[in-house]
């Protein structure tokens, strides 16, 4: 195994470990800060907990696949700095959603998340990013809160 293959091998373990840690953080944070079930429906913590569990499982599968050597042959180049910055930006924004959802409410937090995702990662204009954030959040609110009666964390504005 040459130097480059060792780097990819180590990088696969690191990225897989980060996926596992993100999943654990998501599941534990959601489990301790949000209700799993409401009286008659799924609570706001239901999906984040299961998404966290799924991330842990996917991360563990990635670790096993790396151990078997599955990813070594397919990796051809070192990731570019721009790709790493986008990944880190997404990670920070995802953690901010978890932290701010209880303070600002899920709807406002989702608007901010989508706004910054479009602005910082996709490099769209501020107006486009704001419109996408508002319309997407409104659609998510209507579908999940109004149609499926899934409660979101309420914030300072009451929604």
C-alpha cells in the first residue's frame, strides 16, 4: 500500500467516524430535548432520533467496507479544499438547526438553514436563497404539521 492509498484508507475511517459521531449527537440531542411521541401522534424528536440511528448504522457500514478494502480502488484523487469547506459548512449548519430549533422554532430555523445552504454552499443570490428557504419551509410546515399533525418545536413567534 503506497502513501496515497494509506491516506485514503485513513480518510475513510475518519469520515466514517464523523458520520457515526454526527448520528450519535443527533440521536442523543433529539432524544433529550424533544418529545419522541405526543399524545396522539409522532413527536418532534421522532425523525431526528431515527435519522441519527440511521447515520450511525451507515457510518458503521462504511467502516466495515473500508476494513474490507472496498473503497481503496475507487478513490483516485484527494478531495479539493472547496469540497471540504462545503462539507464543514453543512455540518455546522446542521448542528445549528438542532441547537436553534428549540429557541427560534422549527419553521424559522428551517428558513435560516435553507437560506444559508443556498447562499453559502450552492452560491445562489440572497434573494433566491430567501425565497427558496421560505417556500420550502412553508411546504414542509403544511405537509407535516397541518396535514400529518406532526408537531414542530415552537419558537419565539409561536410556530
